C-alpha cells in the first residue's frame, strides 16, 4: 500500500471538490489522504472545513514538508503563480470514473474530475485542470495550466496553448490533420461558446459562433 499525503491549495468551492476527488482516488493500492487545506486568507486558519484543517503556507510547510500540493484554483494564471512559489512536489489526481485510452499523456500536477472521457493520442501538460464531465477527442494538446470548466467539449485536432481557460459547456469544433485548430496562450473561451476557428493568444471569445468580446 502506498500513501501519498495531499495538501489542497484553496479551501473554497473547488478546493473542497478536489479534497473529495482525492478521497475518490484512494482506491486500489494508493491512498491520497488530505492533510490540510492551504489558504492565504488568515481568517480561514485554525478551523476545519469538511473535517480538514485550514492553515497558512508557512505552517503547512513546517507540518507537511513531504506532502504533494494540488493548486485547486480555476484561474490558470493564479494557479501558475501558486506553483511557481511552491517548494512542494505535486501529484496527478485522476478520478476512477475517467475513461481514456493508453495513448493519453497526463502531466504532473494535472487533475481530472469525474465522468470525463479522453479518447486517444492526447497530450495534457503540467497542472492542467479538467472539471466534471468533459470530453476530449483524438489528437488534442492542452498546454500547461490550461483549464476546462464542467461539460466542456474539445473535438479532435485541437491544440491549446498554455494557460487557456475554457468555460462551462463550451464547444471547440475540430481542426484537420494538417491544420489543427489552435487556441493561443492565455485565451479565454466563455461559457457556452462554440469556437469554429483558431483563436489568437490572450483573446476572450463568447457566443455562438464565438467572437472576440471587444468586437461585439
Ligand atoms: C467570458 C467571460 C470570461 C467574460 O467575462 P468578463 O471579461 O468579465 O466579461 P463581461 O462579463 O464584462 O462581458 C463582456 C461581454 O461579453 C458578454 N458575455 C460574457 N460572457 C458571455 C458568455 N459566456 N456567453 C455570451 N456572452 C457573454 C457580456 O454579455 C458582455 O457583452 P456586452 O459587451 O454586449 O455587454 C465570462 O463571462 C465567462 O463565460 N466565464 C466562464 C465562467 C465559467 O464557466 N465558470 C465555471 C466555474 S466552475
């Protein structure tokens, strides 16, 4: 039996969901006990949230130097900042209900929530976050720190850069074998959007079909 103690950074809504995910991943030969939530907000320290203590960064470093830290924050940019200042190692957490072929690479620190399906020839970078019930088709690349909110659907031949955020229920239509649909670094896709063509870095796209917010 292997035990991997987990610190969940962030005691808010998604933090509590990641604590549940860690519990759900504790099947077979590996256990992921959550030793604490780490939170920068002093007013949260010293209380328990869902029976897990909340503590500050310094106290958690002293108490659990060997734990693995999961940054449970939806914003890719905030998550990247947290990981950059952390000395903790990290861990992948993949819910046992997730379906994927053996041709899926999953980077360190990446979290995949329940009921997601990933098919084949997919590369997920480091600290990617895939929320509940997403689908990811063949030949997709997701760059480091990218986020899919619940129910996002990514078709085949889509290449996402780093720190891309895709909102709840958004749909990315397919690219082609020689010309993947490319979503540039730091782009944001609004909830419910349908993206039909490549997206420039840093652009926010909303609506059906998706258009840049400034152009509306
Ligand atoms: C796209 C998004 C990031 C834009 O946020 P924002 O930069 O604060 O933009 P604003 O709210 O100022 O909206 C800008 C314009 O886009 C429109 N808009 C915003 N989000 C939209 C959406 N999802 N679909 C369609 N239009 C949208 C607004 O109505 C507004 O239009 P207007 O200029 O004609 O008035 C945000 O609305 C969104 O969809 N976030 C995803 C949230 C999510 O999925 N969370 C999951 C949590 S688990």
